[in-house]
DNA sequence: CCTATAGCCTGACGGC
DNA sequence: TGCCGTCAGGCTATAG
């Protein structure tokens, strides 16, 4: 589930539940591939400290660690891959399946990072901006500094298909398979349209729709069943029909991902 | 520089 | 029932 709105919902969730509680224990369960550092280092970094604040960039969640003065600035980095999530709970019987990182707080509550498929990432870093640079992440899609002019600049000269363009984290950080479908659906652009073949008005429409769709999804905590029926997301499955004209939705591969679209409202534009 | 493709990881589901 | 292929809202490395 984790695209920008989902990660933002998790950020708010962690922010609301897990700040300012001392971490007493750290458990790792079959988490090797998720860890950049040695597991022992991760535990050493976390135990005795607490979470002070949160920040998100694209699909990455950063949690600042508070604590001993002699320790350097540090942030826990969480990336959720395709199946990751967070759960805060009190009773150990509520421990979720496939939890890879389990934190025990001083007052008896627990926070679990769980992920069935180990495609995510867990590590501790000292500098968020350096991390974003190192990963060559593009601007966060919802960053207010990322305005229309900046968007037009990133699109300039790009021959990629619209869907691939929106999903490229080096270009814009935060949009994945599902929300790229939504943005293109709402702008009436076929997912295989080449970015450099779009007229300026369509490109501008994509930009504004991108901001609006992501914002709206955050407002409902990225829960698909809370999104408007007029979105394509609730209908994004085999047998799904366009909520605006009733046409059977089609599915095509774009960059080896499944793109759902309405063949009536999203006509392919040849280059 | 750019874009497209395989591979990583694990489980669910449908067809034979 | 068991096996096999495909698919799943991720990213990186590599090939063209």
C-alpha cells in the first residue's frame, strides 16, 4: 500500500502514538535484507532513546531520535516496500504477522514495523538531506516549493511515457502505481502518452491533479474505501468499470506494471 | 544523458 | 490435493 498518501498516514500515526517514550527493547525478526547496518548497531542506536519528531519525503519516513547528549543527530529511516506498515499496540497478543522490527516502549506499549515481503528498508542515518541526495530522490510531490514551473522543468525534454514519468522517484518522489493511474484518469491522459507529446494545458492539468489527488487521499488517511466513487482507484480491478462513463476498464503493462485506465476517457495520443 | 527490463522477496489465487 | 504460472500499490542494477 505504501505510496505518498499511505506513508503520510503512517507518519501521522507514528507521530500521534509513539513520540517521547523511551525505547526499552528492540527485536528483529528475519529482517536481514531490510537492514543496511548490522542488526546490533541498530539496536544500540535505538535502545534508551525516544522518538522526537517525524518527517516524510516521497515514500520515505524519517523519525528523529532524541536522547543522550553525547550521541550524534540520528534518524530512523523506514521504507515500506510494497507490503509494509506500522502498528502500535499494548497487548502482545495483538502483535501483527510478519513484524520485522518490534520496539518496546517504557510504558508498556509496542510499535511494530511489519512487511510480508522484505522489499522495504530500515536503517539509522545522521543527515536526512544527505540521504535524499545520495538516493537522488526528486522533490516530494506535495512540497510547496515544487510548483508548476518546477514541474514543467522536470518534464522538459522527457520522452518517457506519462505513467513512467510520474512514477520515477528521481523525477518526483512519492507517486506509485496506483496514484499514477488516478492522476492520469482524472486528466484523461492515456498512461502510454509520451510526456513530450502533451500540450502545455494537459501538462498543467496533470500537475494540479497530482496535488489534488494526493491531498484528497491524505485527508482520508489513504483508505481506498473512503475515496470518492468518482475515483478510478475503487474500481481498479478486473471487471472494473469507469465510474464516470461506465466503460469497461482496460489493463496494460507500462514499465512492467499494471496500468488501469478508461479506454473511452483516456484516448491514446500518438507521438 | 535517457528509457526499458530483470531481479529481489513472499504469499494468494486460478488452472490443470 | 499438488504443482505451476501469474500477479501484487517497491527499488536497484544493468542493458540498450
